[in-house]
């Protein structure tokens, strides 16, 4: 959503309620990157919001020294729950490189957003067709995170939408067939990011919270590269929450087929990925409830191209692959 010229070495960083995950790029080859994970103490981040800024600063300060990343550039994700997407019309003589300035000029006039001082990015699938897609998020959390990085002698250069980074890598892995439509579900412990993508065109974006009490989760540092999370409540209680989200997918499929496409075009495949501890259960339930083919992006899928990484690293690799002009 904002960007500046990149250097050769940079860090792609993911921070959520239970883990800090880093992808350290020392060259242009992602296979040469180093990955780290760090268990984040509960309560520092809740509902995509930094609740204890000083505690997060202390955690990151320790990691900057441990991982040896001081004075590096850093890329990170806009909070999933804050991102909204909408299409907008524009004069056909407004070229792709002028669209962001056009949106900024039209905010509050012909283009309206539900928050003040947004961070925006524009995606123009078909230049000169008079239509483009706007991504927007409130600026507060991104500015807060950027300030922390500045205080730690890191230089924030890119704040990206997680779903776009995921799609970027899946495209690189040749997971899409032209003209087919894909519903992509990215499952974490606390939520699921859902997007619908036809190659070259992101048509739908939504984040849904999984309302699980984090006090019932226990995370432990297994190694420098691995944090494991375990649910200490009744497994069935958590699975009920997952079933609710799986049921919501049916409503999204029907919305896409009947409301957006008048019954003429539906989703051809559901792609499943993420760092959820219940991926096998999620895939089994999806296959039991939907006739739409289900494809799981698991560790072996990723390792066929990136041998040193796992499925949970997909968004971070995609963030590292983002071209910055």
C-alpha cells in the first residue's frame, strides 16, 4: 500500500496474535532466504490491534539483535480485518500510473470509504477499460507499526495485502488456469482470509474472525525456525467454530454465482492453505460438504519449488516476491 525503492537485502515480516514470522532475504533468490519464528506473548496483539506497544517494541528489539537484521528494509502486512476492496469507474484517459492520484482526488467526492485518512493501493487489471480495483485500510495500525520499525532502525518499505501476496506466490507456482475461478481460503488459528480470483482479476475479498479465546492456546518455541501452538480446551469446541466458517463459504459461493455472475459462472476450485492446527479437519469437512474440487497447498506442494519452506510461509514468500518500482 506504500512502497519505496528496494535494496538487495530486506525482511518480510508477519506479526499476528501468537507468532512473529520473518523471511530474511539476502539475495534475489527466495530459496536462499532464512526463516525465523518467535512466540509472541498473548495480549500484545488482539483482534489485529496492537494493545501493548511497548511490549511489542521490546520483543522486536530482542529479535532485531538475535536475527541480525538491524538497519534492514522491512515489508509487512496490513491487518487482514481492516482491508476493504471495491471497484470504481474512471475516465478512460486516466492511465494506470495515474489511478492512485485520481482516487486520492476523488475521495469524499465520487469515491467514499468508511474511515478517514486511508492507506490506498490501486490494481488495474485491464488498462484503459474505465474500471479498476481499490484496496483501502485505515492508517492507524500501519502507521503505528511503521513507527515501531523506525524506532528499531528498520526501514518500512512495503505494506501489502496478505491475500495479494498469497496469490502472487500461487501464480508463481502455476496453481491457476486461465479463465477458471478460484476461492482461496487462508486459515490461521484466529481467522480465515477468503478471496475469489480469476487469473488477472481479484473479484472478492473478506476476512472472517474465528472467535476462539487465546487463553486456551499454548504456544512453545520448538526451534529458531518453528513455533508450535496447541489448543488446550475441548477440541470439538474449536471445531464447531471452524464448521461455522466452512458453512459461510457456501453463502460466498452462492453470492459469487448468482449475485455477481447471474448464475452463469461459479467457482471452479477451492484452494486451502494456512498455519491452522486443524488443516486436515478443515479439508475433510470441505470435501464432505462441497462438490467443488478442493486443493490443499501443503508442505510438499511448496517444497516442490521451495525446498526449505512450508505451506505456512506462502504469504511471506509472496510478499518477498513483490516487485517494488
